[in-house]
């Protein structure tokens, strides 16, 4: 049986959960990427070495690449 993910928001009230859901719906979009087996661990380790989350690292990598591509 798969282990359930534990929420990082312990003790959250219903109001806080609703506010978080509203923010996520209005302010952000999801993008799913797929990487070869083993690559996720490499990306995560690199992001941690840069003291950022995997999400922050991927967003930064995309932004920097698009900026560089637009300079050409």
C-alpha cells in the first residue's frame, strides 16, 4: 500500500486551506515535466546545492534559458 504524503501544513484551519486553494487557483499554473529515470534525484540535489526548491530551480532555469534565447 503506498504511503500517504504528509501535509507540510500541520494544524491548518479550514479557512487557511481555502485561502491557499484560492491563491493557487488564481496565481499559479501547473506544468508537468518528465525526465529520464534517475534525473529527478540529480535535479533535486543540484537545486538543494543552490539552496532552492526543485520548483524554484526549474523556473529559474526556464527563465534564464528564455532570456538567453531572446538575446540571439
